[in-house]
């Protein structure tokens, strides 16, 4: 546990990367079913499923957050050299969750157990340390998450 406390303390100096207005690709807009708050629900053409997403197309190095109907939130990592350290995340001021570096894959899978917190919370904060870069703390708005999630099981998405 002492090693994890060190990681948490080391990341306290992370460079804040507060999610500003989302930006969507033309493809995302053309394939969207709806937009709810800060979330877009996108139907994957020819695949018969939807996923919700927060996208930052015009902001290089920003993480994006997505979830399919399996309710397993994931983050495709834009850090091509990988991560140097554990991933730490939480909703609002809730419990810290840690993904050890040796279990952090791309895409980064968050715990399914966090979905109820995402539905009732305001902000998801994820802290990472990309290889060769300072630690980054990115905040994702949860405004509209619950309404966007409801679309995943609608007939238009199946």
C-alpha cells in the first residue's frame, strides 16, 4: 500500500487537463443518434450497436471516454509510448480507483462498478503519466451521461 500512496502523492502535481468543449469529427456527427449534454451517442454503421462518447478531435493528446451497451467504460489512450505508472481515477470526491501499470492496456478499461457513480456524479477525473511527459489529470463532464446511456438499449441502437 505504501507504493500506491507514493503514486497518489506523485500524481498530485499532475498537469490539469480540464475537458473543455467537446469536438466531434464529421464521421461522428454523421453517425450520431443523439447528443445528450456532453455526450454523443453514435451508431456504428453496419455493426448494429451504439456507443456513447466524449470526443476531443481537435485537441491532440486528450483522452476520450466511451461506453458500449456492455456498460464497460473505456478510454482509448492517445499516448503512443504508453504509460509510466498506475492509472488513478474517481468520480467527484469519491473513492480512488487504481489500475496498476502492468494491467493498463489500450483501450484502458475502467471498472464496470463505476457506472452508477458516473450516472449520479458530475465529473470523472483520470490521472495518468504518459512515458516521457509530465503527469496529466483530465476531467470528463458527466452532464448528460445518464440520458445518453439510456439510448444504448433503444431499438435504433440494435
